[in-house]
């Protein structure tokens, strides 16, 4: 994806393939990595993810503010520590 400087374009869809089961989330993680081109930085307030499962139900998850930059280009988020919204 390419974004102009100072652009804010939520939500950003990240398609994933495969079949997801609710039991998979017990130890599931989401890794976000920034590949900076210059002095880029990303800030998510909060970072949210909606997962649709094999039974066609969905759950939404949120983590507090996430900031990525050249010094800290990656974060791994655990679904077990997320705030879950039914």
C-alpha cells in the first residue's frame, strides 16, 4: 500500500486467507511490520481487527495505541490480551 505524507486512511483492510476457528484465537497473534521509506511512522489509536470465523460469526478486537517508526518497526499483538467486542 502507498499513502501520501500525513495521510490518514482508516480502515485499512488486510485480507487473509484460510479458515479461522474460534479456538485458534487462544494463542493467535497479529504481527504488524512497518517498512519505512524515509522517516515514516504509523500510529493506530486504537488498533482494531475484525475476524470472521468458519461459522460466519465475527468478533472485533482492539489494542491500545500502537506506534511504529524506524526505531521500532514491528509489534506483535496477542488476541488473548485484546479488548474483545462481541
